[in-house]
C-alpha cells in the first residue's frame, strides 16, 4: 500500500490508483466533471485540480495523477475553490448554457457543480456561439450549445461500446464532438444506437428525443455497471 | 407641434404614450408605444419542438401557463396526436387557474387602487399598499384569490411560475388525490372573494360614468374562441367575430387558418405588431380580444352564477356588445366566477386523477398551430419544423398584440377628453395609464406590484422648448 496525506489526513491507497480514488476512499470530496468510472481518465476539465505541497505547490489533476509514497496533497483550499470556480465560469461562458428550458435542468452535473462551488456569476464575457442541434438520429439528439467537451461520450463509445462513432473535430474553442468524421448522427454507419453516450453525458448536450424541459435524467453509473458485468476472457 | 411623453406603469412591462398637439392646442395624434423588443420568434429557430413549451413559457412571468399550453397544443398538431382525455381536462384546469391568478392580479393589485381610492387620490397612496391601509379585507382577499389560482397551477406543475408541465402530446404528471382535495377545500373561499369583488364593482361602477364613457368607448369588432353552441370557451373551439351590435360577423372559423382572416401590420414606432381583421383592412379592421371580447362573443357561459352575471353585464348595453374598455374590469371579474365554477366541476370529475396523460409520437406534420384563450385574449403559436422536429420558423400572435390598435385609439380618446393643453395634470396621467391598464396588457413584468411608479412627462412646445415637465419618483 502507498501512504500519502490528503488535506492533512493520512490515507492509504493501492499502487497504480489515482489521487482521486484515494481521496474518495478516504471520504474526501474532490469535484469532477470529465471523469467517469469505467472510462480512462483524461484530465480534460481540470475541475479536480489539487495542490501537491511537496512538489512546490504544483497543481495536478487528481483523476489522472497516480499516488506516490509520501505525497502531501491539498484537495480543498480557498485557492483551489477559486480556481475551480474560474474553470466553471469559463465553461459557462464558452457556450450557450441556458438552464431554464434545458432538458437536463435539475439533473445536470454542470449545474450541480455551479451550485456546489458557489459559482453565482460569470465574470467573463459570454461568447454566444451560433451552434446547431443535430436531431437527425431516430432516438437521440445532440445540442452543441450545451457541450463542455468533457469527452465522456467519445470514450464511452470507444471504450465501452467499441463503436468509435464519436470523435473531436476542430481545434481549441471551435472543437465539436461529431459522429463519423462529420456525418449527421442519424446517417452514422457505425452508431449502434445503444445510448451509452447519452447516459455518459453530464449535461443536456446529448439527450433522448421527446424529452421536454427538465425531463432528461441521466444514468452515468450505467457505464461502470455494464463494464463490470461483462464476461472476461 | 407639441409632444407629451408618458411612460406607462402598473402594467406588465415598459410602454410609453406620446401625445402630439397641434398649434391649436388640440390633440392631433396620440400613440401607445411598446418600447421593448425580445426576439422570441427569432431565437426559437433551431431549437427542438419539445423544448418550445419551456422556452415560450419564459415570455412572461404572469401568464407563463398560457404560452406553455399554447405551445404544447402547437406541438400536439405537429405530432398529429390528440392528448388523452384526462390530460385535456388537466390542461383546462391549469388554464382556469391561470385565469383566476392573472385576473385577480389585474383587478386587485394593479387596478383596484384607481377604482376604490379614486383617480385623483394621492399617488403616494394609490397603490396596493394604500389599498391595504384603506381596505385591508379587500387587499387580503385579492392576495388570497390570486394565491388560489397559483395553487391550482402548482398542484399540477409543481411550480407557481414557469411550470414545465404541458408537453406536446399531453402533460407530464397527473393530479394527485391529495392535491385535488386541497384545492377543493379552498374553493369556497375563493368563490366568496370572487363574488364579493363582482358585487363591489357592480355597486361602484356608477361612480365612474365619465371614465366608462371615455376609456376606449367606441364601436369595434370583438374576437374570441367560442365553444359548442356559442358557449364561453378558453381552451378550444372556433373563432367568432361580433360587431358592436353583437351581430355575428364571422363564425366557426378554423383557428389554425388564422392567416386567412387576421393580418399583421408593422409600424416603425412600436415593437408590437398590429393585427387586424383582413376583411376590413388596416387599420379599419380593429378588433378587441380578452375578457370583454369573450363575453361579447359568447351566447352563454354555461355555469349558473356566471350566466347570471352575464345577464347583468349584457343589460348595461341593452343586449348589444359592451363597447367601453373600462368594462374589461367587469368582464374579468365575471370570468373569475366562471373559471371557479368550472374548476369545481373538474374537481368533482374522477377522470382528472387518471394516470393516462401523455400520447407519445414523433414528428408527423411539419407545421402546427396552437390556439387558446389566455387571460388577456386569444393566443396563437404557429410553428414550422423540419423532419427532425427542429424549429425553422415561429409566428406568435400574443393577446396584447390583438388589442394594440384598440389601445392606441383608447389613448387618443382619453387625451382628447382630459388633456388641458397648457398643463399636465396628475389626473390626466393616471387616466391615460388607467385606460391602457384596463386591457391588462402584458408587456413583461410586474414592477408596480411593489408600489413603484416612476413617471416622467415632458410637454414640448412648437419649437422644441420644454413648456412643462413633471417627474414622479418611485
């Protein structure tokens, strides 16, 4: 076992586990957004940033940093709270997140994080990008206005379903999740229509068609469940 | 040329009245401007059909239910389904709750200070707080009646404001027996308040003969939905137009084919469009909608107490149409009674507890129109979608819009009657506002419910010099 300290609490963790896993086992809350059990960590959203005292206060993503003997980790501090709020503000400012009529209103991880971290204002100018809704799929739709580019759908599709339908197109702020290198979702030849991407999505970006305001409840834990139940060779 | 500008308060939103005087000091023109533009028809484009009730409900915080239901009905048309009967009844029940809530707000909170305390009383006390000081029971009653309407809405939609409950194909959740019983227990008090208010109006309307004669008192057409055999209707039915003699001008019109008989004109000086009856052209095709129009159009209401009141209402015009917009207040109070009587009937109907409340379907039509009666008048939502159910075009004709021409004529009539060219009087200002307020226009929010009334009037002389200026702070 590896011994480390998180928020001045001595913690033991399995070798090859991450700071996030160790913190969760010790009952210490670290907010996450792009992380989802069963999917490979990518450290994309940076909301789980923690400070490592004996690495000169360096900030590392807890979800993607393996534990090491003797690490002295700060998981919750005023500085981290401020950084996490700023990251959230940037996410909200980047696209058109309008909770009032969103299908996921009340069941949204982004919204819950804003509440938890006390993000009551966005101090950056909103970008208001003109983004489309693709509802060409028979069962599902994707609203790029609500996408935070966490990549959970892309990983769920590749790692759990094995279909590799979803990918990223474009660069930086112009990045979009798209199906089959830019086909309308409904015309995708690789999509199996399994809906794992929808269940993995933390916001209302991916939704089941026919759901009205606040009706879309997601089951992200489903991904870990199906992975665990899967027979191994 | 002289011009007087009057910002309008104690209505839902921002408006402005300008009165232009000729060199003879007579009113040469008066206009009611709606000074806010919101762009719903544009930014709904690209959204999904299923979100539309949630989006359009945000048009208003006073009558969100009206847009919610109308949007869901347009959605029904695009899905090409009929909601199950229990859903239909529950939607009607919610709309009746909206009538009670909105009409109570208009009468008790916004207009009764003028009617009860007097048009020339001290403006500092002529608001809902002054009313509470002078007539505590009346003010309390108003609050309770409005709360009852809101309770109907929240019993169904879980929220008093902006419930995202009606959806294309039906509604999301049925009514629980506990909520039904709660509503039934409070109904007698609501009915008592509504009848008291109606009696109060009937006893005092003789005091306002001058206002009745000048607050939009002119012959015009009236439009509303009517139900089977000409019954008062708030949710379905066919469109009827009557004239000032209460002769039927057009009847049985399909509401979904409104572009065949309603035209929409645009003026550069207002953000609100000007609908008109096509046969008579613009602007002669002026018609009025809302409580006054519904009572003028229908043959009967269909419930005992409301029909008795309708008889008294008809008698003030000798059986012809009541043409003074002042009596919108009267009609509103009768409609509260009518709504409560229907609520009573629905609460006794076991079918409203059925869990069968939603028809599921995909996109089966590419165009759909939803029409019903909002508290302020006939509301149209017209959507065009693509094969995936994404909105390509939206046309909304909101109740206040139908009354735009009538409100303009009302302002001109009041200005002609009360304006003394040399002086801007408190009484004139309040009557201009009161004339508009009679229509209970919904331009957006309810600022004045908190007692604020900022008002600025500038009288400008022929060469642009300020002759008189009056400022009243909040």
